[in-house]
C-alpha cells in the first residue's frame, strides 16, 4: 500500500515536471518565433534586399568597380545587426520606388525624404539623416537667405525638394543634372545660386575647391528633410526590426562614424 502511494507521488511529480518542461519549451519557442517573425516578410530567406541607385556619390556609388558609399555601408551594418546578409539591387531612379511596390527588394536606402505623398503608399523607418537646406551663392553676391532668391535664377534638379523650395520662394528655375553642374553654372554666372542639402556641400568640399562660392545655412528658415528607409506597407515587422538595428547603430556611434567618413561632418542629427 505504502509502495503504491509512493509510486503515485513519483508519477504525479514526474508529470508536473514534464508539463513544466513542455510549457517552458513552448514559451521559449513562442518568444523565438515572435523575435524572428519579421523574417517572413523578407523576399529572400536570410537576406535583406536593398534597392538603391548605385550612382549617387557619396550615398551609393562604384569605386574600382565595387559598390560602396554611406548607404551601402549602412545597409551592411543594418543587415548584420539583424542577423541577415545584405544584397543590393542598383536601380535607376525613375524605377526605384516602383521596384519596391513590385517586391523587387525589401527596402530602399537612397536618400529618400519622408513626405506625405509617399506616406500614402509606403511606410518609413526612423530617420538616419536630417538633411538641412543650404543656399550656395557667388562670393560677393547679396543673396544670403531664401527671401533674397525671389526673381533670381537658381540651378535645381527637376522634381527635387530643392526645386520646390526655390519655386516657393519666387525663384526662376534653370534645370541642372547634379550638384557639381549647379556650382559650375554659378561660377559661370549663368545662374545666381542653388538650394541644396548641406551634405552635398560637405561632400563636395572634401575633395574640391570652393573658391568663389559661399555656403549659407538655411536651418533657421527651413526644417530639415528626414531621410528614411522606404518599405512596403505590409512590411511592418521588418520596419520595426530595422528601427531596432538603426537605434543600436546610432547609440554605439556607428552612424556618426559613417557620416564623418563620407561627408566630413555629422549629418545624422
């Protein structure tokens, strides 16, 4: 009789232990599944596929045939932090955002500004660059603020935020393909100035002479544009995990180091 009671106690204790182990395993599995749930939103298993132009220095460009740049290194760091490999898909600007909609890649890292128009179809990461506007003029000119550009000729890229700002302040637009061309037009006195991002100026002056040109900071006149990663609206978990990785890279100084490397200044704040 006593032996039977002992067997019953052992049986009960054993079942309790087994049940506890099963519950713990289920809990652990649940947490693991929850942690990795964003991976189900990836286009390719174990890979963060990133769309960019690959022709826009210093953000993404080729050096000795190899893809490099601020957003290339950022993409690699983000993927590593998330336990993934980074895969880059260079795409021309006119089809870059559309490629995200057709699931060509998981995210676009290409100096993309968060705008209300884009928010209708896509979701954004936290900003990794705060792009502050600058006004570049010839030395000795009286143009110093946005109020001064009314009636003046400004070299701007067609369809850019810079063009919008210049138009809003009454400037006459002279189309320009890139920042270097805009500066040449200013030097040649074919235009009076250009509105652009401070980082374009920082990058240019790292390896070029700025003699005869003057940089005017427009921070007090215009809020910075928030540069973000662009995701499909369905990729909410992937966006969340990317934000976690971005937060880590900001906290440990990686983001600032990349900025100083490619722009010669911290443009991440």
